[in-house]
């Protein structure tokens, strides 16, 4: 986290919708927890190749390092490993922005940034077609929270705004119903057990589990322990579910090639354990989703991009 709190507050001042839900004071968090709207929309819009799409992002490792981890290698053996997947840029934040906005929208750092309210994201296109969505962020203290949040016992960074793909977009944060779909992992567990998961979702583990503040082996272990049970959970891996496990970016030394694996029931048995060396990147993800549900496009780098299928 690089933002100073004064800079953060200065940027926030004077804009009602973007000034709510930022305080980390215990009393403010407790009050917001009690009142913040949470929504768990569902839908059943058939797609061309999949009916549910789940992205899970880990942090900051080159492809060669990730694929050498035994747990990440195991997961790759269970699906289609994309062996020429290139992250967009450095550092983290513009990659997260790119995968929902099909552009970095001028963001080049991890600071508190806001994208103009006229700018749409993939979730706007999904809404237009009635495809339900939610973002799940581990340790976000309540739905719609817009700050950064530390572990309250240890003071370690837990949830960070820069790893939440939608939070930089004013078109999201100015909407109560969109904020209500930016939820935490408690809500993921609840939506899963009550069979209320949406058709499109993006999951970010906390700074420990993503590997950001630990290691690739820690993140690999977390990912395997998290994903394998989900693949045999009928509320999660419904027919035609596509799960993508990847990273935001590689190291600064490499060419930004990262690990990316497609899992889930939408991957035919014959394709499990295969590799695909076509070049893809974060914009391919948006294009794939747009093609799948006939969403049109954002008029950004998604136009003319290559889809996975
Ligand atoms: C997750 O969000 C929900 C809904 O806002 C909230 O009630 C719950 O306390 C949060 N869980 C944690 C662990 O912060
Ligand atoms: C991240 O979540 C795990 C549980 O999944 C927890 O054990 C760990 O303490 C969390 N990290 C931080 C910094 O709070
Ligand atoms: C990757 O390979 C290309 C070229 O053979 C195919 O056109 C794609 O359909 C394939 N995609 C996946 C996800 O396997």
C-alpha cells in the first residue's frame, strides 16, 4: 500500500457516493457492516461455451516459477494450461483494471485512482444482458467497502483496494447496487452454501493467500486447497462452469508471462491436462466473456482481441 491517508482523503472529498464506506475505525466498520446493502443475484443466461465464469487471481510470479510449484502444476494438470499468457503491465492495479475495463484507463501505479463515471466495465455489459455477477474479496470487511483493510489483530495488510478490479471505477462506486455485489469471502461461503452464486465472478484472496506477502508455494497450496473442493461442489461447478486461475502480473525481470489455467466442467475431459500456446492476455478474458454471452464490447482493447475459444 503506497497511498498516504491524507492523499486518500483529499481525493475522496466532496463526492458523496465515493466518500461512504472508507473509514477503518472499528465503530465505523461495525456501523457499516450493520447497514451496508448486500446483494446475491442469480440468473441462468445460457452462454456459447460456458454458463458460469469464475476468475481467481494470485500475485506477482513469472510463469516459469509458478509452473514449477507442485500445487500449481497439479492444478494445471487438471485443465488447459495457457502457456503463452502475457500480463498487461506492472504494477498490480492497472492489470486488475484492465481485466474488467479492457484498458488501463491511464492508471500506471497502485495509488488511489478513479476512472470517470462515463467509463463502463464488463459488469455493465453483463447487466445489460441479465447475466448476474459478483466480486468476492477475502477480508473486505463488508460489502461495498472502498478503503484498505488490515488484519485487526496483527496489523498486517489483508484486503487492498488495488486488488479489487472494480473499485477504481466511479461507474461502480457511485452505484449502491453495484457496491452491494462487491462482497467478501464470508459472503462467498454463504452464497455457495445457499446456492446463490452468480454467473460471473472474480475472486481475490487476501495478501497472505495470494502470495503477495508470502510466497508462490504458499499461494499454490492455498489455491489447490481452495479450488479442488469447489470442483466437486455441485453448487459451484454446475454444468458448463469455466474457472480461470491466474496471476495479475509476473516479476519485473521477465517478459510478464504468467501462469493461467482453465478448469471446471466447461473444460471437456479430452482437454484436461493439455496445453495451449496461443498468445493470450487479460484483454482476451473480456473478449471471451463478451463472445460467450453476446455482450457486444466496451470499445476499448477488447475490440479485435483474441478469445479463448
Ligand atoms: C463480510 O461482509 C458481510 C456483509 O457486509 C458482513 O456482514 C461480514 O461481517 C463480513 N465478514 C467479515 C469477516 O468481515
Ligand atoms: C488471510 O486469510 C487467512 C484465512 O484464509 C488467514 O489465516 C490470514 O490471517 C489472513 N491474512 C491476514 C493478513 O489477515
Ligand atoms: C487454443 O488453441 C487455438 C489454436 O489451436 C484454438 O483455436 C483455441 O480454441 C484453443 N483454446 C483453448 C482454450 O484450448
